[in-house]
């Protein structure tokens, strides 16, 4: 997966924002020249056919329509995924509903956005889904960012538009004070509310799919799993769950290449402070992905989030990373530093 950050500006100011290092810190917009370079980098070697547009809020870039039309005309690009809060999509009806475009709309509760913004979102969804008949290209999502996160509003939206799937994510730590802690403690604080939310979803025949920071299966008790089996008696629900990752016991993470306006990339915004690289120093996006796999991911399974991970078979066999890397990035970097120091020492000895 690879995304282009069109602008640092956002019309919201969410406390949990994954890109808070940049968002609303400046008014940077990507230039057309840099945009073209980023697109060529993403699809140039043929390994990627999708381009994601992110922000800030991507739809408020001053030339959003023009840049999106370029992607649509590009035969190398099969899909364009726009990550948006949905508040400004009404400015772009004629182009944003192209069959190549997919919208992932992050829905915040009215207590965060304000009732006016929430009404705007709902009105835009009414037009997008009911009048424009664009439902198949739209996914609604929610970020679970605190122990008592709200969810009634998203269930109301899902039922309003007869959706039977929803993107869910446990937000990643976006400030130093939340990093390098026992990730399992964080997951346990979210779990009760998450299970309550999932019960409501399943009872309404809606299946969640994790986008980021999936809770490790070892933190879900057998009796908690059992209570959801009652929903599997119907074949259509069983089929939906099989297509989702909600029941997958593996928790892995692969590099998500987020490219900024100055053509620096990060492995993902959760690690933006530690993984900045200029894409012009790499021949292909595959080379950059392999670079991150070697310099970050290679050390992930040699570190642990919690004492519970130390003797875990799934960690031994790289089946479970335990959660977002941002929880233990300092430990990852320490192991990397040690390994590189030993490698340098060995080279020096051989010389």
C-alpha cells in the first residue's frame, strides 16, 4: 500500500490523528511536479496498481480535482483510494464518483466534530450513496481511540445505508508519552468497549474488518470468542466473517509507504519520526519497501511489547507482531543499533 499526502491542512483537529507530526502544523500542499514524481514512484515498477490520497484532508487541496483526474487517466493506476472525513466531498461530485475511485470515510462522533459537521457528513453520505448510487465504492470507518469511545452514531449510519461491513482501527500512539509502554495494557483498556461495539455490530449483521493495530488474539478469552459463535449459524454472516480479518489470529504489519509533499517517505505515520527517507534515493518502491523490511521489520520479532510476548510461539515464528510497532519503536531501534554495531565490529575484525 502506498499513499500520497496532498496537504498538511485538515478541517478537523482530532486528538488521535496518526499524522499529528505534520497535520495543521503548516499549510504545505504538494506541487503537481512532486505529485507526478510520487505517482511514478508508486506505480512505476508494476508492483502497485492503487494510489492512496491522504492528508490532512486531501479533498481540500487547491487542485484536488486536477490531480485526481490525472490519476484516473493514468492506465497504470487501477484504483484510487481517498482517505477522507467526508466533509468536503460535495465540492467534487463529478469526479469523486468515478468508477476508479474508492472512498474510505472516517466517521467521527458529533461530540468531536460538532453537530453541524456531523449533519454535513450525513447529508453528503445521503447524496453519495442514495442519489449518486456509489455505495459499492464507499467504506465507512471508525477509530477506537479511548477506553469509552462512542459508537452508537456509526451503527446508526451503517444501518441508515444498509452496510454490512465497517472498517475499524485501534488508534496508534502518536506522541512519545504513549510509546514504549506495555501495549497489552493499552489493548486491555480498549477491549471491553470494543467487544460491546462488536456485539452491537454482529447483532445488526455488520462485520468489522481491522485496518490497523488489531488486538492480539491472546488477549481475547475463549469465553469471549464463544459468545460470538452464535452469529455464525447463518451462512451469510459466516461468509462475511471469513472475508474479514476479525477472526484472524495473526497480527502482522507490512510497510505502508506514505509520501509527503517534499518527496520524503515514511514507513507509516505511526513511525514518521524515525523512518523518513527521500524516495529519490531509491530506484523503485519495492526497493524502499525492502529497505524498511530490513531496517525496521527485521527487528520487530526480536523485541516484545509485554512480558507475555517473551515466550510466545507466534512471536518466535513471526505470526504475531503483538500490535503497532510504535509502542516499542525505541526498543526496535536499540536492537537495530546493537546488530549494526556487531556487524561493523565483525567487518573490522575480518579486515
